[in-house]
């Protein structure tokens, strides 16, 4: 698929009374948006496999409902690698990356009334207005006001919400792998963290916990289900934990290659977990045939995809993606559809950007399989409930956090994360504003 040229999202900022919504505000590192009296460290995208920590102007309040926060914690998400690999369209050189972050409120716009300077908060990775049709239904990830990108609108058939640090396809908003962030509609997109929840636990309410929870409840995991999960990264790990939490009888986690070590990592935390290492399957066996054998010849009740459509396994999809004939591979989707039992449910949580070829729609239709796009999870719908579960110690975010790094080493951390460096699952990124490591959290690793 050929993508159009990026929309111009760097026009001059209009006065407040002429600017009804914030979606036209671009990356604040542009000349007209930054506060040049103070610089900050931030990780920027400079091209495929090229990210760099730079000094760039600190953000400032632009719209009346903005909140500026000092970042005290951020992280890397598996979906950040899609930008790193250059597969997400409309990235622009100098864009600040990162969509998972927490911090302390520094300043607020005149119409931002919910939080005050000094409050500890976590941000939703998506940017919602809180007022449109979808926001009022709790579906903040498809907010109608915060992403004016026309390519996204045409490609998906409707608006999607702006996302921090995730290309101009999602609005061009500067991300949180930095020392300060401007949060539009701060009253809507921030959640106050109580004193008994340290940053190393509260940070992950920004994405991974809500996304994992949404994958499980949106796909309909029920009491007694057998659930198969593709991808043993942090999302797959938490989907496995939440599947058991919601009553699944069996959970089967699938990974392999450079990510095979993650299977044992998760199994140590979830002893009842079953695993499939697809690189160790006997000759003539497939993930589908193995799942059928493990599940009475029928297959699991539920399949959840937590890997993404970027990673082609066969040469055909590799070359079609390389030539721009598709943006995503359908291989894992087909594997899921043919693996689940008839009338089973397949949920897609891994990122898919656009089109894929050779999709087995016949199996879907003929055997009654339900294919569910879990979407970019509506974080605000779940985060208060999940925060309470953290406080009650019923879910344990630190189970997936293996390392703590400094923001100045972020470019190196991307390289380690991309290689699926053994032992590195989820990381915590500190800044000059961070508190010392909380009890039970990893200590700083210098690179």
C-alpha cells in the first residue's frame, strides 16, 4: 500500500479563543511550541533504527486545559519498536517517542481544574477530549477530537484518538520518553496516584495493564476457558495473568526464536502456565497442530494475539511487506483462526497498521470463529479499577519489571529491547525528577 505524504501539522498556534480543540498542536520541539529558556533530555526518532537522546526545548502550556508534568518514570512498549523499525507511517525526524509515562504536575492551564502542582499522576497513552460521542461511552481510544490526521481517518474509516509519541498518523503529539511532557485535556488524561502506589507500579496503568485487561475482557475470557496467547512479552505475560484472574482453567503461552527465554520467565511466575516454543516443534508439527493435540483435538476456546502483524515468518509475506504490497502479515491471524475450536474467539491486541494479504476468511466464516479487534485499549475505562487491584496486591506490575535505566541511555535501551535481550522484559526509565527505587523495584543499571 502506498501512503500519502504527511499532513502539515506544524502550523502556527492560534490564540485560545480561535482554537477549539488541541488536535492541531504538533510536536513541541518545533520552533513555535517549545520554551527555549529551558532545555530537557528527550529521545527522538531520526529514521529507521535511528533514535537519539537530544537536548530540546521544554514544553509549555498552549491550550487552556493543558497540564505540564515533570516525568518521573517512563518505559518502552513493544509497539515503540514498530516506529523504531520504520513500519508506522508518518513519522517525522525529531519526533519525541514514548507513550507510557507518569510524573508530577508542574503547571496547569487556566481551565485545567482537577489537578494542582505537586500531584503525582500517570497519563493515559491515548489523548481523549472527554466530551465527544465515544468518550462519553468510555471508548476514549476512538476520541473524535484529538487526531486530525486524514490518512488515519481514510485508512480506518473513522477517527482514532491522538497518541503520545506515536507518529503523525496519531496526531503528532510529543511523547513521554523525556523529562517533561505537555498533556492536552489534562483533567481527562491523567489519573492521580496515591501515596501507597509507587511510580514503579503506577506507571504501567498508562498502557500495558489496561491493554492486557482489555484483551482479556473484550475477547470474553470466561470461567473454565482454555486460552492460547501468541507472544510472551509484557503484554502477553499480563494477559496470561489476567486470564487466570478471570477464571481461565488453562492458559497456553506461545513464543520462540529470540523470545523463547520469555516462556520460562513467565512460567516461573505462573506455575500453572503451559507453553509452546514454536522453534522447538518436531518436524511436520505446527502451532495449530500442537494446540489441537493439547486441547482434545478441538483447540482452545480463546486465542489472543499479543505479538503484532509486523513480523513475517514466511518469504512470501516478507517480500510483500518489503515491496509495500501489504503493511502487516496475516500469518499469526490465520494460525489463531485455524487453532481455536469452532465458534471460538480470537482477539487482536498486537498492533496492525493497515492491510494484510492471504487472510483465511473462509475458515472464519465456515466455522463460526469470532474475530475481535481489541483496539487501542480505552485505558480510562479500566484504570481506576486496576489501581484498586494494585493497592489490594491482587495484581503485581513489578512481576514484569526487570530493569531500571536512565533516560540518557534510552537509545542504547532501544537496541537491547529490539534484540529481546535475555532477561529484559519490562523496564523503568528514570529522569532527573525520579524518586529513588521503591522497595522491590530493580536498581539502576548503567549502560
